[in-house]
């Protein structure tokens, strides 16, 4: 675990033994994931990703790609704790702590092409970019919003000049964005993650937590 924690290109994924897929294959309760790996959380499952200075709770019916210093969220919900400037990218939007060395907690929900961000602790930027990863790394041309601690904002995630996500479903992509669960949950999941206390990376296993069935419960 210490080797994983010291390597920004890898992280420790902790699940409850069911409903967690990595690159399409069922994952055990704990697994090392690497940059470029796709993590899918099925219905009624949860997972936690831990790396040096950062951690993310990944909600039910969520798909993300681990990119080393950020998570790329396809759909679903995340709650992120970081003191290392860990980011979340959703298509052409990137959510970044304003002060990368300050403890920051924020939640991100994607549903039907709309992204909602809640800055629970400390401030975050919401940057809009072209569909270029290089421009995401250098946001000088981005359309930037600052979200103060305690504030919440929603934005469309589509790239400037591009068709909105969901207008034409991509080949092979699961239609989870159109499910009744996603429509019903998107508005309330931020509240759930805000209430939950995200486990800090220097304490990888929570010894006294509620049942794993609870969204705030432990993930062994």
C-alpha cells in the first residue's frame, strides 16, 4: 500500500467485494489501479480510491477513468478529498481546487449532460475547455468560474462548438444517463456525499463505521 501511495500513476481501489469493475472485469475488495484504468460501479455498490494526499468516494452507477492526477467522470457521482490539487474532469469541464495545498472537499454529479459541483470545504475552479487534454493542463483560455466554500453550481458539460453529450448516443456506451435512478438521484446525491465524512488517505481503513450498505459506511 505504501508503494501505491507514493506513485501518482497508481492508486488503491477499495470496494465491498461486489459490483466494482476495472476495465470490464470484476475487482476484488482491494486492487491497485493505474493511470488509464476504467472503474465502473454498479447499482447498490460503492468504492473508494486512495492515493497520496487525496481520496475519492465513487457512487453507485458511476463510471470514471483514473488519470493519475485526476479522475475523468463519464457519469454518476464523486466526492473528492484532496490536499494535493486532485482534479475531476467531465468532458470539457475541469474542477480544480483553488489552493492545491489546502484541504479541499467537493462533490461532482453528472446526469444527462449536466454537471453539478458543490464546494463543501475550500474553494474550487470550474474551467471550460476545448476537447483537448493539453488545454485542460493549461487552462489559460478557459471560461472559468470560482465556486466558494459552501456554494453549488450546475453547468452544461458539452464542449464549445460540439454537439451536447447525449444528443446522439456513442456506439457501445451504456444508456445509464437515461435511467430512472439517475434522473431521480442526481438532485439528491450531493446531499448524501456532503453528509458523509470522506476517509483521509493517511487512514486507509475506517475501524468504526456504519454498515457497508450505508453510503457513509466503511468499504473494507
